C-alpha cells in the first residue's frame, strides 16, 4: 500500500496532468470566434428559405408545410450535421484530401456527360445534364466540386510566390479549366462562371498583383463578344432578353422575358413592408413565376416582406460574409486563410448573381440563392462551406506555417507608387531611394 506522501504525490501528478490537458486543449481550440456569425446567419437564412418555399408552393396557408418545404427542412438538418462533422478535424488534415476530392468530383462530372448512362440515373433538366438520381434525392456534383476546387487551389498557393508574376497565374488558371470546362459542357454556364470570383479572391488573398488580375478581366471582357457564337441557343436568348429589358422593350414580356418580368412584378407588389401571407401566396400562384421555389425565391421573399425583408436577407448574407472575412483575417496559416476566402467567394458570387437575376439586372442563368433556394446539393454545399469556416476559426495553426502572405517587396512597391519628384517616400516618414 502507498503511504500518505506517495498518495499525495500521485494525486498531485493527476491534477497537474489534468491541468496540462486542459491547457493543451485551450491552446489548440478557440471556441470564441467570428465563425459563429456564419452559423447564425446560415440558420436564419435557412428558416427564411423554408417559409418562402412553402409560400411559393401552396396557395393555402396551413399548419403543416408542403412536401417541398419539408424536404428543405431535412436538407438543412443534414447540412448542419455535415458542417459539424467537417468542423471537427484540423483543416490541415482535410488538406490531404484535396487531390482525392477533386479526382472524384471530376470523375462524377465526366460521368454526367457519358451519353449511354440510363436516363433513370442521369436525366436532363431544362437541357442540362447536371444531376444524378440517388433515389431519395438528386445529387448535383458541380456543387461539391466547388469545395474540392477550393482545396486544390489553396493547397497549391499556400507556400508559393509564382502567382505574383503574370506568368505565374497560368497554373491557377490551368487548375480552374477542368471543372469549369466539364460544367460548361453540361451545359451549366452559370455555375461554371462562379469559379472565377472564387479564384480571384484566393489570388488576391495570396498576394497576387491587382494590375495582373485587372489585365485578365479586361482581356476577358474584350474577348467575350467573340464567344457569343459558341453559346447554346437558350443562352443566347437570355442575353437577348436582358438587352431588351435594358432598352425598355416589353415585347418579350410574354416570351423570353416572362420569368424576369414576373419576378419583378412580385417584387414591386411587395413595396416597403410586403403583403400578408394569403395575398402573397395568391400573387405568386397567379403570376405563374417559374422556378419560384428555387432560382426565383428572392422575389417571393420580397413580395411577402417587402423592401424591409429584402434588407434583412441581405443583412444576413453580410453577416455571413463578415464572419468569414474576420476568420480569414485572423488566420495566420495560408491554407486555412485561402480556404475561407475561396468558399466566401462562391457565396458572394451566388448572392450577387441570383439577386441580380431576380431584379432584372442580370440574365437568368440558373443560380441558386445560398441557404434559401430549394435543393439538397446546394444546401449541403453551403453548410459544408460554413463548417469549413468554423473549422479554420476554432483550430489554431500547427507549425510549420508561414505567418501570412507578406512579401519583402510590398513596402518597396508602395514606396515607389508614392514617390514625389524622384524621391521615394517610405514608411514612418523615412525617405528611400532606388
């Protein structure tokens, strides 16, 4: 038997071990962080989406939700569970999955394009081969491809500096071509276009030169008209329809611009505070708005809650984006920072394009509103993105890592840009010369 002194020593060691374990957990995990803004905003938007889908799908209000709205509830719960799972392991562990994930994603995109796949498995919708029938639900591989793509680009950029030269942008561009090309061939040009803002966001966060990116944007804008003949007929019709709207030509209001004008009519009817539940359901039904539960759900929200409701929804998106950017800014490890910026780029692009579609500023190209539009793949993906933001926020970086994307020539370039009359003005009032 242990004597009293040995017993006290054992208890002391046990206490010290427990304290050390708590300190170790405290040092590796940050529970108080900005990512909870993203979670709160995501939950709020998901609830708004469920209600808006119910309004869009049923003319009669009842205590029970419509089947489409109930599916959205299930998708939101599954998304929350997926976000929890992906938030648990350290994001550096997830980096090891980048290559396998993109290979699987590209394989599924190729599978969608195989012509002899039975229609019971891949059934085109509105001319697009973008979904795989899983029985209980449809799966859209292009959605999860977004996350795999962010992982691959972030993994490539994390320790490199080549992207700060114009030629160094070639490799990130080449990494973007396979998913964008395969999604374009479905054809789903809208989803394919979302990869560019995400790439630019990651490049800027990684220190790419703004002048290089500006040159690329200008070159793409100048080359865009040359790509018009390559578009599908329905894609050309959408562009023509937008031009007619800009010109004030309403001759297409019952034809190619019917969906856009119907959405704008519902938005205008909402005015400042919206209309009551029953009236909103009737207006949505009798205006026959296509895709009112999906791509055009923002019009339903504004009709029901008016401009105030639209501002609340925009405020929730700004909360999500602010939370993500705060997490990215506080992360000193390059891979984690780029992942957060990359997924935020997709969210920002989708919100801007979808709302632009609904109010008639952009052509209708089939982009969902994150957390709000009906759809299992979309809901799962945006919640996985939210889980990744939480992951980066709660896990402290593990060495080795570079503190941030700061380069030795940044100060020199800024000084050169602010040089008056041959004198280079440096930081702290010091004069530098070249």
